[in-house]
């Protein structure tokens, strides 16, 4: 596997303390809140297409963290925004 030069990999830990690596696809802002679009790095190494995860991006000083989106209404709003972006790109 060759890495793209603009590929941005992020390592974080899941709920069980396991290290997980993601590729940062993009950061989008919806209602003044930033969200990270993340692709599990191991999905690029397999033949499977990975599922993009959307996480709320929090910045505290120089540190960044990711939070799961628990609210269905918030998640649906972000999903609709991302679909609109994809439609614009496809046109």
C-alpha cells in the first residue's frame, strides 16, 4: 500500500482502550460546530469499503478530541449537509 502525501492519519482510542487509526477525510462546519469525517485506516488495506464516521471535533488549547454524536436530530442534520455536498460535487 502506498500512502498519499496529503493523507492525514489520526490515532485515537476506542471505548475499550484499543488504539484505532483513522484517515481524516474532511472537516465540515454545521451550525458553528466542527465535525470530522473519518475513514478507518484498516478499511483501505482490505477489499472492503469502509464506512465513514462522523464525529464532533472539540479543540481545547492545542489538543483535539472527538466526541460521538448521540443526538439523532444532530446526526441527521449533518448527514443531510454531507449529502448536499456530495450532490454538488457530482454535478
